[in-house]
C-alpha cells in the first residue's frame, strides 16, 4: 500500500507492460487492412478520451489549466489504446490465433485503463500511493487527550522537552467537529493531527498550524494528497517527538463552494476561521498561546485565505504559508466576485485583497511568511512571487520555495510543506 504511484518501478513496469500489450495487438496481417482499422479506432478513441478529459476538467475540476496538456495527453492516449483493444474484440477472429488475440484484447482494456489513471495521477500529483487512495474517505473521529495536565511553566515549553520512555513513533490523525458558535458558518468536519508528544500522560503545550485545502476540496483531501501525516511524523522523529498540532479546517462549507474567507451572504467564513476555530483549539488542545507559535497556511484558494487572514490578523498568526495562492479572492470574473461576495462594493473587494491587508497592517516586525509555487505554474506562480515581494516590503521575514518540475498541483504542496515546516521549526524553537 505504501509503494509509490508517481515514480519508481511500479508505474515504470506498468507503462512497459502496457506498451508491450499494445505492440502485440498491433502486429496483425494483412497489415494494410489492420492499419486502417487501428487508425479509425485510435482516432475515435483519442477524441473520446480528450473529450472526457475536458469534461472532467470543467465539471469535476480534475486538474488545473497548467496541467491540462499533460492530462489531456494521457486521456487521449489511453482512449486511443483502449479503442485499439476493443477493435480487436469485435473484429472476427483467426482460428486459434484469433481466440488468443481476443483474450489478450479483453485483458488489455482494464490494464490500459489503470495505466491511464496512473499516468494522469502523475500529471496532477494527487495520490502518492495506494494507501492515499484508500484513505481519502477513511478518516475516523479522533479521541482528544485531556487538556487538564497542561505544563505551563517556562521550563516545560518545547525547547526543554525531554521525551518519556515508551514515546510513540507516530502521531494520530482523525476528524473533529468544530462548531460555528459565533459565525454560524456551516462547515464540514475538520482534521486534527496530534504528534507523539501530545499523546503522553503529561503533554507539553505545542505550536499550532492551521491549514486549508484548495477549492474544490476538503480537509481530508489536503491530508491525503499532501501526505500530511508522513511529513509531520518525520518532523516529530527529528525533534524528539515534538511537532505542531495541526488542524485542517473547512473554509469552504462544500467542495464546490467558495466564500472567499470573508464574511458575506455566502457565509461568515472569516469569522469561523479567526474566532470559532481558534477558540475551539484553545479549549480542547494543549497548545501554546503566543502568536509566534501559531501559523496559518493553505493551498490554492486555501493559500489565498492564508495570506488574507495571516496578514489581516497578525494578533493571531505570527507565521503564514501561502502555496500557489491567488493575488485576490475570486469566484470567476471580478464582476461576479464583487457581486456575490461583497454586495456589489468594489471598495470592499479591494480592501479584502492580500495586498490591501499587508498595507493596512504594515510593518510586520515579527512575522514569518513562507511562499511555495511550482516552476511550471504559469497561472498562479507570478502572483505568488508578487505577493511575496509585497509581504517582504511590509516587513515580513519571507521565504520563497520553488518546486522543480511541478505546477499548480499536489507535488508543489508536498515540496512546500516540507520546507515550511523546517522554517517554522526555527520559529518555534525546535530547529
């Protein structure tokens, strides 16, 4: 279940096997006749495959436009290969050899479908392994430790932590319900990660990392596709069982919704994230209270929220992580965004942009901002660099990490998250 689906011998072996099977199906006589059959079948299959890819891109938001060429190439190639195999099933056989070819063509259809799925997954970086596929909807409610035995004295902060014997090697992750007591925002279940140090009898107070997925998306998707637990468990092993307590909150309300992390008729998403969620965390988890020990981050739309709220609430968050975020909250065109989220007020929309928030609260003498982008992200990458420059000009201590060979995808998130944790470790006194 932990074998990689994006690199290594499994995808390489699968691609090689599929190529051999297709080659075997193409070796037929008389070759002129079959060339016409394969040409017609391949063209039809390729067209249907590309059409399916375009439909999924528009309706299900399967991929970002920067990954469109690679994804559509896989859909088209897979459709053509499957069409060739299907043609081998419907064309009359050739005696014993025909029956053998029919069996091979029948076996080729599922093989080629799986191969295409693996190739498409590599293009978007969604699932790192089979366990990620299985875990997408498999998170269970987590049992939270008691908050009574908090260690509040200065000598018991993480810098002086000494792990007890029998410390777990890994943390726990599961779902929680964070009620919208003040905001009334209708959110889905959040995810909470508790590191090994949070699971002992007398846990220390720990830093907080509040994360948000992209849109469309969910807290579970962020945890699975970004391999959140793997990163945090590895971090804890390097830091004596210490790691941040991570809460992946739902800032959307629904996978297809986008309230843009402001309070509007679309929902009081901003109040939920800056009032309800922090209050719940402080009541239920053993966390440090100082702003320098709290970070907020996210990917894509969640990254936009992170810079909006991180810049707009420096009293809450001393650090932020913006991975492939936008230069402004958006629900499509500027006109649609202003009408649906800001009551038609262009000035209210302008005031909610990250640039405006940075200008309003500058200077930031003690804030850390981490930005992540893929070097192939032509759509969001330039904006991330621009906002990073403005954050630096506003006084934030900025770090920009560029992922090689990725775009607006989960490979970029994986890269940026690992580097951000190392930056935050210094911030939290752990590195």
